[in-house]
C-alpha cells in the first residue's frame, strides 16, 4: 500500500472549527464556498491532499489565515482532522489512540515552532535533550547525544545557558537542535524562521539546507515568505483560503502559475535566484563537430548567420569555440583540421546555475553562453536577450527578439567556400 | 403581599438534615481541624517568644533580605510588648491551617478548571458566590455543624479564602504560552507530564500570587472567627467591641496588622528570587552549570587532541 519513497501522505484533509463540523465538511465537499457555512463555523483546511517524499523539503506557502498552520498541526495530530487521513511511514495519525499517537510523535515526527517554544526554566542542553527525555533515554546517554546535536547547530559552548540569555537566532537553533536530537524521520517546521531578522533568517536557511544535505530528513516547512519557500523548497504547496491551489517545484510555480492568485504572488519573487540556466536555455544553433573540418564549420556558421560556434566531440562534450574569420582563414589556406583555431575559454556553465550567477559569465562569453549537463555535454545556450527576457518574466519574448548576429558578409563567405581559396578577408567585425 | 420565598428556611433545613445525617463526618472533621490547629499552635507556642522572634527574623533574612528581617523582629517585639503574643500565635496557627487546607483544595481545582472548560464554567459562579456571600453567614451553619471553637473558624476561613487560589491557578495555567505546551505535545509527552514539567512551573508566579491571596483573606477572616469562639486576636477584638474597650481594641487590631504585613511579605517573596536563600541557590546552580560546561569543554578538547 505504502510506497517506500513516501514519508508522509495526507488525503482529503479537512479541518472545520466550531459547531456542525461534519455537516460543514459535507457541504464543502458538495462545493459550498467556505464563507457560506454559517456563523460559528470556520473551515481552516479544505480537502488538502499531498505526498511528501522521503528526504525532500516540502514547503507549504500561504498568507496568514490561509490555513497553513492548522494544516501542519494536523500532520502530527495537535489538531485532530475533521475528515481525511494522515499517514507517516505507513502509520495513521488520524485514526489512532492517544497513546499510540504520543508514541508516533516520539518516534516519527518532531516539530520546530515559530516562537521557539523552549522551556525557559531549563538550560540549552536540557532543552535539546527534551525529546530524548520523553522517549525515556537515560540521562547520561541523552546528554551525550544532545551535545553532539548542539555542536552541529553551532551552539557549542552555550550548553549550560538558559534560553533567555540567547539571541533569537540562537534560540531557534536550540529549537532546531531539539527536533533533530529526537531523531525522527519527519521534521515539521512552523514558520520556523519568520520571527528572525532577515540576515539571521538567511543564515538559518543556509544552515538548514546544509543540515538537510547531511542528514537527509524529510522536512515540511511552513512559511508566508515566497522567497524563502523558493529558496529552500524542493516542492511547494501554495495555499489560499484553506485550499491547496498548486503543488510544484519552485520553477513550476514561477513559470506555470496555476491561477491568477499564484501568478500575482510570484510577481515579487526574485526570479534570478529560483530559475536556473536549464530553464531558460535555447537549443544550441551552431554546433560544430570536432572532426567535421573547417569547411563544414564555416558552412554551418554561414547558414545560421553566426560569427562563431561551439565545437563539441561526438558525444557532445564541449571542446571549445571557433571564430568565423579564423575558420575562414583556415579554409583559405586549405587546412583540413579545425583544432589549431579552437579557443578553449568557452565559459560554459552547469545547467543548475541560478540565473543570478549567469550575468557575469554571459558578459564574458564571446558566444551565447553555453550550458553543460553534469557530464560536460553542451545541452543549450543562453543568448543575452534570452537572459533579459527571462528576467522580465517572459522567456518567450526572446524568440521575437532573436539575437542579431553580425557575421561576415555572406557573399564573401560564399566566394571563399566555392573557390576554397579566398580573395582576401572582408571587413569583418567580431560578432557576439 | 403575603408571597414570600422561604429560602432561608430551606437552606437552614438542609443544614439541619446535613447535621443529622452526617454528624459522624462532621465530628471527624472537627477532630482533624482541632488536631491540626493544636499541632501548629504547639510549634509556635512551645519555644520562648524571643526564640521564635529570632527564628522568624532569620527566616525573613533568607526569604527577602536584612531590611525585612529587622522589620519582622520589630513587629513581633511590638506584639510581645502589647501582651498579645499568645493570641497572635493562636491566630497564626488558625491562618496557617486554614490557608494550608485552602491551598490543598484550590490549586488542584484551579488546575482541573484550566484543563476542562465545563469545570471552569461551573466553578466560576460558585467561586463568585463563596467570595461575595457575607463571611458571617458561613459562620452560622459552620457553628451548627462543628460547634463552637476552632473548627467552625477553620471551615469558614477556608471557604472564604479559596476563591482567589482557584482563579489565579486557572489563570496561570491557561496563560502558559500555548506553543510551549504544544512543544510538549509534539514531542509526545503525556498530559500529566506536560502539567508537571511545563504548565505548573511556568504558572508558578500566578499560583504563588493565589497562595498569597489565600493567606491574606484567611487573616482578614480571623477577626470574624473570634465571634465563634476561636480565640486569638479576633477574640480580643470582639471582647473590646462588646466592652467598648478602645485600648484593647487598638492593641489587638495593630497586632493583626503586623501579622498581616509579615505573612504578606513572606508569601509574596516565594519564587521571586529575593533574599539570601535564592542568592545561595542561584550561586550553587550557576556553579553546577559552570562545572558542567567546563567538563564538556574539557572532553571536547581531549577529543580534539586524540582526533589530531
């Protein structure tokens, strides 16, 4: 029944506060809008279904009042669901005894809170060890483990301080350490960084990503900050008025918003940090194979009206690039080998480079910036206009504004190609 | 015109029935109250008055500091000076027994009310009723059920003083940061454990304020308890009123004030981190924590050396 790669599954979750909640669920199911349920009945979460894969960071994003905090509290049973099911690693949260539920919370799912929720009368180390204490671990053992985790989050030397002696960022690291020490597969983070200063928040986000890459926890992260969601999320669920309106990768949400609401929302996002080279690149137009020789190379460049071209091996791994007038000279001289004029400063970037990191390479590259996959194969190029168009949120605009190359005059090239011995180089400019 | 609700008659009848049916119960209760009172009274009355004064002053120093120690010694010497020491000790014993019982009942009731909305809704009007009903009115059935003496005074005092204990305990526990309680739940703690490790420690200032209020209300009831023959300072005040003896009235009255100030300051200092005792305690905790930290650091550096 349960796929091994799914850490947590929510199906048809409803949470209705107030009277006649079961009635309200039926009404909502039949399509009654949530503001017509009658006084005293509030639907906080409506028909939420999603799966969280093992080891991913799943972000639930929405404005206040969208039901995201209620939703996350249903995942560990702090709020019992009015309808629907939650299963964590095959165990049901929604249909279980209080005793079993406490056991699941101890073993399977821990939580980090918006306002830290540390025990003020306990030291840092005792706070970190709290989950282990409840699991029934002997004191020496749990203190030893808590110390390791305290060190991982960078609070070494603060073990015997009280929470009130720590800054907000440090307090939340204690909160994070407490959740990590419990060593559960699933980590729920409820607006965990929202109460922190922007600079510290950014540091915590980086630390979370770093920890995640080492520990491989499954993290469900709630936030109202779309930039935060885009930065840390592998996948994002956007919530509005209690419903999940879209689930997708940050790029999906940015490039294919499901409706006007999401589209409006993503307008403010810093696209350059979310979109990657892969998502804006175009098919490479002028690619020359190493073995093809100068004549073929020059023909390709003429046909495509380009002043230069990338040179690749048979398996498409990149070798470098050539300039049309160098090749022109080779052809004039009757040379058969291209390699003498190949320049290897091609400046191509990996496919997962963020847009923000493309600008300088793009400036430095003589040709449209090359994009390589993880095996070093040329999979695409990014002309500067495409980069600008992607920045404006309209990648398609680049097609109309196709790059205007400034290659050598065609007739001149034709002449050379036909005669194979040239009449002299024309007035060529270096093209971009 | 002739319509009249015989409410008083009903209630009185109820108490008559109570007395007739459960006399064994009230008799036992009376014995217990008297035994408790005697025990506490014995503790304060047996040593010479000056020894008690010194002990109280030392206690004051530990709880609050030297100024309070001097003040309490002066106050108690005043009581000895106006020859009200025995009465004051009787009253103190009465207050302590009644307040102890009131705390024993009201704190758990407050906790229950904090955890259960129905209980809270029922208790609220009951507490209003107990607190606003003129205190003298309790004395009549108490007298009927428990006969003249200390026992009716204890029960009347206890009922009168309970309300703030229940209220402030409930308020304190409900006021504990919801997220911290949720943290306990989220890590799988049992509700009883959350109560013990999170809710009660964090509600302590409020619970302490409730206990302080219980003691103050108990003391204010002591004078009235003089009416039912409980003796103590209240007995002298009553005697002064009936004999129009202004001198005795002032002396007994001022002794009540001294006792009130002493008890209030003592109980108000609990859990506030004042006085010598908490200074010592803080120092010893800080020392223990520093030692622990030093041990951690030392272990880390040896590990680092071994690792290198």
